[in-house]
């Protein structure tokens, strides 16, 4: 079924109006036109009904509706031309699977990524879409060499959906995103917000390899956050898991010293003694001194 575009509606209405104006003095009309058997009142009522239908049609064209017969490749290319105009399509399909979101993350310009992400993060959309958006779209975008955009989106995502941020954080740290971006991100957060980040690490169980790669940011995050038993227990577990790979790592030594400085009980002191004994960075001596103080304090 053919439909007129919104830009053609004014011309269409003008043509219809002209067609309704019957010129009785026109010789062609007198000889060939059909004589209506309907009353003027009936025709006027019909005209009013047609006018209302035209207004409804014109209004409907303000929203873009994709023809289901168009294949996905062409449909996705159309969306690339103006993703905001197709926002309803993106929200619907992005809630069902990750295909469109991955395509957009790989093909949108940086400017359109910023526009689309801003539109989504400023509005309240369904959480199923946000889960896919955080898991597939944004982490792919963070692989680009645009640190300003990545940092801005990381901050906005955390502020808009803190309860779902662990999904984005896990995938982001696993990608090739520049480590300095995460360092900058943690440097601007409050102690309460840093505690939330630490609890996200606990929730998805930060792997040793990712911890080592982002050790500088992890140390800063732990040092400045509001600590509790759960966070401290998580840190000592990660210290143990990473000990063998980080025997001479300075940032690991900083983390070990920071943990010991914030420790007030005798929990896992024997494990910590073994870790300190095997460590070889310049932080070994201050760690050993701190450990000896803890042992004396808990005798």
C-alpha cells in the first residue's frame, strides 16, 4: 500500500482541494463530467471526513516505521543515517538481542555514538535494553581511540544506572580500552562511589589478569574507598591469587602495604606472612614492618 511522505502532504491536500472545485461554465465539464446524484450536504460531510483522515495520516508519518519486508542489512544502513530518528526501533530490537547494538557500535561515527548514548542515558528505558547496551554496545565503543568520549560515557553510565554498572565495568576492563581511561574515571569518584566500584569487582569476581592490567587504578580505588569487611576480605583473596605473578611488581607492593595499613585483626596473618616473605619489590620492607606490628598487636 502506497503512502505519501510528510513533505508531500501539503501538495496532496492542495490537489484534492482543487479537484473538488467544480467549474460549471467549463465546456469540457458540461459535456463529459459525471453528474453527481449526491446532495451538497453529503459531499460536505464526506470532505470533512477525508480531511480528518489526511491529518491522521500526516501525523503518523512523524514516526518512522520500518517495512518488515526490508532485509536487516538495508534496515541497519537506514538507521545509521540518523539513529535518533530510529530510537524506538533501536530500543525494541536492542531489548531482544545484541545484533543491532553490535552493528551500531562498529559503524556509527563518534558523534552519533555520543548523541545516541546521551539520548539513552538521559531517558529512563527498560532495564533489559540497558543490560544489552552495557554489555555489547558501550564496551565495543570503548575500543576506539577516543579517550574523551570513552571517559564521558563511562561517567554518565555510572551516574544513570549504578545498579547495572557492574555489567559495563566487567566487559570494559576485559577489552582493549586504554588503562588510563579507567584510572581517570576512578580519580574523580567520591569515597562512597569508589566503594560501589569495589563491590562491583566483588560481584563479577575480578580476574587476576584483569587485576594486574589495571593494578594502578585498583590500588587507588581501594586506598580511597570506604572499606568494610567484605571489601577487605576480597582484597586479601586477590593478593593471594596474584602473588606469584607479582613478586616484583611495585603496584602490587603498594596494594599489599595499603591492605596491611588498614588491617586491625589477625585474620589470615600466616598467609600474609608468606606473601610478604616472597615479595621482592621496594615495598617489601615497609610491608614486613607493618606485618610485624600487626603480629605484636594481636599477640
